[in-house]
C-alpha cells in the first residue's frame, strides 16, 4: 500500500483550504474597514453578504424590449443574428445598497458636525475621473477599471477631508463612480452597446461597490 507522508498531507489540506482562508481574511479586513465607518463587524459581514447576493438581482427601470443583435462569430469575420433584450435595470448589490450606505455615512458626517463641502468636491472630482475612465464595450456595456478610481478617491479624501477621510473616500468612490461611469454614459451605451444596460452591474460592479471598499481600506491603513 502507498501512504502519503504526514507533511505532504498537511500541505495538501492547506492548499485546499487556502481559498477559504483567503475569503475569510478578506471578509475580516472588510469588516474592520466598516467598523471605522461606524458599522459593527457583524453588521458589516451581513451587509457584504447581502450585497454579494444582491449583485445577481437587477430591478427594471424601463420596459424590456426584444431586439435582434448581430453577434460576431468565427474570430469576428462573420456576424450572426441573435435575439436579445434591450432596457435599463439597476443592480441591487452594485448600486442601490452601496448608494444607501453612502447616504448613511453622509448623514453620520453631518451629525458629527463636519462640513459636507469637501465630500461634495471629492464626489464631483470622482465623477469627472470616472466619466473619463469609463469605456463602452459592445456586448458588455459600461466597463470601468476598478483599480484606478480608488486611488483618486483616497487622494481626494486625504487632501480635502483628512478628519474623516475613510467616509469621504467611500462616499466619493461609490457615488462618483456610479454617476460618472454609469448614469452619464447611459445614452451612449444604449447606442454603442444595444442590449440590457445594468446600472451598477456586470462590468461596473467592481467599479461601483469595490471602489468604495478599496477606498475605505486604503484610507484606513
């Protein structure tokens, strides 16, 4: 019979559990960042879980229409007609819940007596940055590189609102990206990428929700 050495067996179990450990570590870091925003760790984990589940839920804003689109096939040399759905929806986990959190943090800032002008300025700057960085890709809709906006949100927050940089980074990161990347590009997206346009979903879920989380984490360091 063949017996695996104990060391190899432990290493194999560690490799198999590594993804779970990574996820648990990520959730723990996110929970700590939310604590600095004024939300308990248990509530933060619940909110994060709801957001992840809500990312698969889209709420229609317009009536859906059946349309025929030409889908590229055979390395893009030919196009075949395919039935699709056209309309605008808003993502529960990528737009609605993060926006509600942003307004809640905005209320906490106001309640503590801080000036809201720095948050407004940071959000406007983030809208401009997000508008500039957003790209419309046919078949995918609006796409935003999530790793760039968080850096700008952190920089703006640290410069404009050092006393409450974490909250400012989250609010400006989420609302600025949502407005700049999605809302200001809706009409152009409908023309260049006919189909179902999701606000806060698909290619911009990371650019709307994760941008706020990463901003909060970077500011909390």
